[in-house]
């Protein structure tokens, strides 16, 4: 049976007059990664806190790892791990002590605790720093320790709230590898991110969140297909050439200041050749040409109703 | 593989789960206590202050005020005022030492509540009480340490208790009980505080109470309207019972009163802090 690891329905949450979640539904299949993508204040963290039993929803229901978050929170807690936006490590303990603390609280028993902690230190490349105080840890190391603490009891569902915010590119890639490893082991992951690249890299499914609602949901390529953002941008040496080219391509948008023209196209090779051929026939010299395929940026901006800042139509 | 039967629908399963959880409360409390003890070792500043302040008070009251205050005690020869006052003030100083740890406990808890690790604890299947019990036990141990040091200093400057082994044992038990009770209230105060900065304000009340009791002067020397309060507030029975055990003064109705107050404070503090812990969301 393919039960969902997370099944949330009709979740609502308001803080005073501010509606944070508005009838939100979300299903995550067991063993998959879903990314919640949205701007600040879209409600990403609120979903995480509700699903991880930190906060109660005003309305709606959610079942995580087979237990209802409201009726059996301890059942949920025994099966999940949360690595939040804010470092959830004990700054006065060493890395090893932090992990041992978690192992004890998960009741692994002294022997298994020791082996599990050693395993995690090794896996997260923290063996060398294991006995050093956390004040000597870099941001990336702290985040790795944070996640390692979440994994002490091998939870079946893991919530990662902006796991790579503030990390340098190398640490970010390390984190991605770790997440991929978890999924390979059958763990279900729900992560939030503001980085579109991250969602694209990691997620099987992406839910785009805006104003407390999911405005789009699907596989990354499905979402990309929904946005007709492909175009070719041509830059010319002078206004005359720009004029001529603008006449040539009726559906194009011109940018007089930049002497550039944006021509919508599906960016396939055939379409590109046709475009270049027409330019040739008109004897128009192009200074610069760039091809823009739709990426998650376009998806994000199109679906959340934000102005496309690097937009072509000024 | 991922069928997680954490909630067993059968009654025996539920009973077993409850039994398991009960044993976890103890194990988790000890884990949390260990964590708090490590904090005390790693961050000794607060502990040093908590121990140092009553030592300063002791020396101040004995060597600065002692001569005059001692001479005013009923039935004391003015020439031996200082020694008499040392004996008189010690039980009050000891109880005040315990009260002084309340501020530290409240600050520690308030700080801890703002830490991400506390949010993590909430997402784990740990008993709510265990997190708080860890703090309470940690503070009780710290109070013990403080009392031992203060008592040591007192012995150095000439404090000579008349207690036998039985009385000492009872005194140690009483101090543990008072520390435990005050810690629970202090934890509640710390959790209720809006910020870490204000967390140590409310426990200052505990430092004041020995003064408005029999800690520094006999309550009989106070005006009548104040005596009523001074006689029955928790610290007078605490101090008088300690005094009776260490110095052989009449115990009277003080011991049951002291134990009663401890029970009331501990239960009240427990219920209060657990309620706040449940209610307070980390962010």
C-alpha cells in the first residue's frame, strides 16, 4: 500500500487578524522529497511547525507517519525529525555531547547510542571536531550537527526548514548530498526553501506557496512547462537596426534604452534557426544574443504574482 | 516497512505504553539534569555569583552589623554580640542562599526557552515535565553546593552548631526540600518572564522574604501588623526549623509548617510551570 507519509487537509491558522494558512492541503508520498517554495511570510514555517506538533492548527487535520498531529502528537514526535531555520543545538555542549543527548532522549540505550553517535559524526564529517565546544564550529558544521541530531533515531519523516539558508555554496552542496542520501534510504522529506535551484535539485514535487495557500503543485518540469517564459534576447548596435528587427518580429518586445529586443520562442533549435535566418535575410547585424529558457524563477514569479524583476518588458 | 504502529488500539498495548512513558519520565529527567549540570560546569559564572552573594551577605551581617544587631538580641550580653549574632543569623543566611539560587534558575530557564534546542525538545516524544524537572534538580544541586560553601565559610568564622548526626540529616533533608520547592516556583517565574533580562526580577521577592521574617531579627521586635505576616510566611518556618535543628532552639509548630509550605510551593510551581510550558510557543 502506498500511504502518504504526510496528509494535511484544510489547515487554517491565523495569528490575530493575520491569516497565515488558508485552507491548505498537502500530501507527501512516502519516500519522496517535497519542497515548499515561497517568499517570506508565505506560511512555510507555519506548516512545518504544525506538522511537527509545535503549533496547533485552528482548523483542519494532518496525519504524519500514521499519527494524527492533534490527537496523537507523541506518536508523530516518535517518528519525525525537524531541523529548523534556527539552530537547534546546545551551544554549551560539544558536538558529541549534543548527539549523545539526543540518543539518550530517543532511548537508544548506552551501547547503541555510542555506535550511532560515532556513525553520525563520521557521516557528517564531524569526527575531528566532536569534542570541541560549538563556539569553534563554522556555520556549515553547526548545520550539519543540527541535522545529525535530527537523524539520531532514523526518523521516517524529516522536516527541513530552510536547511541551507546562510550556508556557503560548498556547504550547501554537502547538505544536498546528505538529503539525497536520506531519500535513498527511504526517508520522506518535506523541506522549505527560498532557493529555487534547491527545490529543483532536490525535490520530487514542489508546492508553491503564497499567502497561506498552495498556488501550484507538481513535478519541477511540470511547473516549468506551465510558464511560457522562453525567449531570445537580441541586442543591436543602433536604433535603426532595432527598429528594423522590431518590424520583423511582430510579437517581440523592445527595450529602447538597452537597444534590445525580446522575441518569444520555445527556444528549440528549429525556432532559433528560423529566427537567425530572418535576421540574415534582412541583413541585420546582431551584437549579442542570449537564449532564456523558463526556470523556476519564472514559475515562482508567475505563480506568486510578483513582478518579474529581470523582466523583458520594462 | 513504514507502517508505524505507535498507537496501539488494544487496551493492554496502551497500558504498556503508559508504563514505558512513566519510566521515560525518570530517564528523560536524568538526561536533562545531566545537561543542566554540564551547563553549570561550562558556564560557572552564574553559580559563582549564586554562591558568592550569600557569602558576602554573611560577612557583612556578621562583621559590619553583627556587633550592634547581636547586642539587641533578647538575653545577649552586649560584649558577645558578634558571636551571638553569627549564630542567630546563620539559619537565615542559609535559607537566603537557597532563595538566591531562584534568580539563577529563572534566568537559566528563560534563556533556555529562547534556544532552538528547546523547540527541538518539543518536537520529540519527551515528557514535558522532564525538561522542567531537569532544571529543578539542577538548581537543587546548585543550591546544595551553595549552602555547603556558605556553611563552610560560617564554620571558618566561628559558627558552632550544636546539632547531632540526626539533626544534621534532618537539616540536609529540609534544605533539599526547600531548594526543590523554591526551584519549581523559580522555574515558573523564569518561564513567565517576557524576556531573559526580566527573568530574575520576580525571584528577588524570595531574597526579601527572609528579612520580613525571623532571618535577621526576631519577629517579636517588629510592629504588630507586620508580625502577623512575618510569622506565617514560608520563610519564618523554614528559618526557625533550620535554627531548631542546627542550634537546638525550640521547634514548636515550625517543622510541619515548613514542610507544608514546601509541598504547597512545589505543587503550585509545578502546575504553573508545566501550564506555561504547554502554552508558550517558542516563536
